[in-house]
């Protein structure tokens, strides 16, 4: 008893003595900097995964760091591994209370939390990645990842020997389905015999589950893998089994030096820098950004030496065609898995059809849970 | 020199002693965590002040702390009810999920509308949580199957069942195939207070604490539960139906945990989704352990943990410490809390030549 009391007293004293000197370090500007003569940007980011995931969240963080180079951008804040749902509301509100005036929420599951907080803090600009709900102070941003996915499909179609390509996919939502379809269209444009097998993991980030899914695809004869996942487990599986792999999110060739061919990657700096500039200038308006390779939001990582020269030339040519607008991946004729024609030659799917996509193109082996 | 210790049972100190021991162990944990903070280049005292300021320094912080405290109180009560009888309900997490599922069914698919919605959700969650735990109760009372294993493993079943519902039949048709249900109507939501997220669930939790206190301290059944817990053989000899009591106490424990699920979906989430409860049912075990027999103790310990969980955000917010730091921090505090429990009941006595001989 006495020992407890002594420790208690000592600890209280310790806290009391050191706390006084440290107050200045804890003060944070309580009000947004909008009263300043020139608006300064204090940006906050909510990440769904850890910054060290080497994937989705890492790519966003690279964008954040690039954004900070502008002289009107104050050091920004990020909160990692925020659960989607009710927890996010508290974390986003915490950023607002700390004086952040521009907040990026970087996962679909933050949509309702973003809208809820935005309704209370009209002076703060919110940007939600990959959602479909907006408000006067909430815009959305996303990229046409299907463009580089199509290009990566060309490489897989040219290089597969078994004509089986494995696709480790997270959730059966339009974003992921669109990527699978574009990739398959790329594959089949150069190799009509090839099939793309899909395995759902129902998680964005779970290295163990992703690894199992990748191994199961290799077991059924896939010699090239690709993925829509945030962990590098698929790359490691391919490396271990001597297969090829096409990554995602960021250039992660260090995880699979022999297997890695390329990866469709995000360049979030393009959106973040532009948004910060618009908010500073007062020209920001709520809109739904959906940029492609032309605006440099999505890219194809440099191709590895394993890719033959003529395939490299083909990809370069098609990439230019996509940027110029002469090649549209989702142009007709398009058939679904059952062989039913969705659109004929000369037409192309519009953005509405792409954003709500819930069917597979011909050549995909897998089902979409309804 | 011969340095040996003997573990001795200590005479029970009063409640004041317990509370001081808990506070002291938190302070020791803060002291140890301070070295981690120093290693990360952050001044520990400033960090701790910031945690307190985040959780308690504003009406918003207090409201968020109470929001976090709510499910901890209810699940803590659920587990502590069974603890009185030396029955270990490790399944509050799964029972919470089943309660949330039942409440969601009422809110979205039963056709119940208007002012009846919330009471119907409450009843459905209470029954669902109770039924889920009653399986373990029946197995234990009838065939002496270990309830720790059954309740624990049924957590996984409950969570996967919830996943099945939100990935399958209950998926929001307008949700772009994302695995969440549609949002509840206003009739299926708790009121919120003070322009914050503080909802009626908090008052429901306090009401539950009062009800459990009265049931356990002021009824014959509560006395029986305690009697069976402290000496099952004697209780049986005195004519108490221990099997029935075990079944009922586990069922009640599950039913209370079910209420926590109801409170989370009606007050906070307003829909059913994956990751509904980030481990509340497991935290509840620690809460019940520390609070022992006291319903008031459950409320106090839950609040302390709520401060820690909400305040822990500030470590990331103010210093950009990685999220792993918050986990390590919580782990240290729980570690020392459980260690203190040992030292409350036992003391180490140095064995010397004199006492030995």
C-alpha cells in the first residue's frame, strides 16, 4: 500500500514538473488559417491502411509529400489505419478541430463519415476518394485506372504461355470489376485464347489472405498474376514460384525483382497539388474528378527487362493512343461472359456505365456475387 | 546471497485500495510508455496532457469518450454478470454481433415502423444475444462442456454470419455492391444530444448498470448466483439448482451483450457493416476482471478505457506517431492493470533464514 502511494506521488510530481515547460509544443492553431491575408493550406489525410503498406496508402502518402512542396502548404497531417465506418467520423472531426482546412479521405468506406462531418463544418474543404456522394464543400476524386490496366493486359496477353492469367481481387465493386474487365480486354486484344481467372479476397489489405489467393491461382496453372490489393503478397507469391506478376498502386519491383513486369500506379500528387492551389486561390468548387493518363493521375510503371522489345514498343504505341484519345479501352464491340453483346462496334461505354459496372467481359473466369 | 520470494495471500484491502492500485498501475504503465515516447522524440508529459485534453478537455472530447464508453459498459456488464458465478463468457463480441444483426433486421426488413421500432429492436437484440449465449449455457449446464471454448468459437461464427448477411442478402441495393446494408430510417435511430454523437445508448448503458446492480445485490436470484460462484458444491447441497442457474446466467450475459450491438447500430453506425465492434467484447473481459463484482466498477473502468482509446488518437494527430504506438500504449496499460490485480490479492515476501527456520 505504501509503495503504491509513493509511486503514485512520484508519478504525479513527475508529470506536474515537466508539463509546464512543454506547453508551447502542444499548442496548435485553433482556428483555420482562412483569416490570414494569403490563405495557407493545412491539409489532413485519413488513410485506411498503414503508410508502410507499400500499396494504396503509400501511394497517397507520396502524393501528400509532393503536395507539401508548395510554399503555401503548411506541414500536413495524416492518420493511418482508420477503420471505415463510425470511427472515421471521430478521426475526421479531430482533424477539423486541429485547424485543418483541407481534408482528404482516401477510401470508399469513409464516404458517409466525410459527408457527416462536412455538413457540420462548412468552411472546410473535403475531398473524398472513389465515392459518389458530394456536397457544396465535398468533392470526389478518382482516376481512370482502367487505362493503364488495359496496357498491362497487353503485356500479360503477349507473355503468358499457359494462357491462364490470375487476378487477385478485393471486393466485387465497380472499381475493381472495371479494372478486371479492362485488363482482360487488353489481354484478349493480343491473345484471344487467354483466360483471366478471378479470386475475391473481400479485403483490401490482408497479406495472408492475399498470399493464399495468389497461390491458389498459381496452383490452377496461371503463369502471370496481377492484383487489385494493397499488400505486396501477390508479388511475393509469384516470385517464390517463378511466375511473372503485374503489381498495382505503386512501383513495388523490390518485392519481386525477377517476377515483376510492371504495375498500373497512382500519381496522387497531380490531384493534391491542384486542389491545394485551387483552395488557396479560392477557386475550388465541388466536382467529381475522374482523371486518366492524360492528366497524369494514373501511369504504367517502367517495364522490366523481362518484357520483350516488341511488346514494349506495342505498349508505348497504345499508351500514346490512349493519351491522344484515339484508343478507348471500353469501345465496342463488347461481349459479356455469356457471349451476349453489350454494345456494338462504333459505340463505347459512357462514364455512367463504367461507374456502375457489375458484369464481366468475355474471357473472365469468375463470378460476381449478387 | 539467497534471494528467494514466496507468494502469500494478502488480506483483502477495501475498495479504496483497489482503486489506488488501478491508478498506480496506470501511472507505472505511463512511466514505461514514456521511454517509448522519448525514443520517438516526443516529450512524454506533453503527450499525456494531450491525451487528457483530447478525451476530456472539451465538450466534444467528453462526448466522444462517452460514445466510446457506451459499448464497453454494456459488454463489461454482460461479462461481469457471468463472472460472479465463475462462468467465463468470452463470447460477448459474437453476442454483440448477433444483437446488432437482430436489431438491423427489425430496422430494415421487419416492416415495424414508427415509435415501436426502437423497442422492437431492443427486444430482438436482447433475445438474439441471449439465444446465442444460451447454446453455451445449455452445453455447460447439461454436459459440462467448457463454456470458454464454446463462447469463444461462437464469436467467429457470429462475425462470419454477419459478413454473410452484409455481403449477401442484406447488401444495400444502391450501394454499388459495397458490403454494407442500407442506412436506418430516423425511427430506428437513437436521439443524439448536445450537437454531438452522444446518443441514448449511453443512458441505456447506465440503466443497464443500475438494473444489474439491483438484480445481483437485491434479489434472491442474485444471491444464488453469488453463492454458486463461491462454492458450487455447498450451493448444490443447500438445494440450489446450479445447472439451471448456469444456463440462465449465461443467457442473461449474452442478452446484455446483444443490447450493446443494438446500441451501436441504432446510436452510431445506423447500418450494419463489417468491423462493427473493434474488439469491445474482448475488452469487456478485462473490464469485468478489473471491476470484479461491482456494476459501478464496470462503469468507472469502462470510462477510463474510453479516455485511453479516444485520447490515443491524439498521438497520431499531434505527433504523427504510427498507429502501432497507440496499440503498444494500450497493451502496456492493460498489462500493468492485470499485474496490479495479482498484487492486490497476493504479496511477495522475501524468504530469509529467520522466517525459513
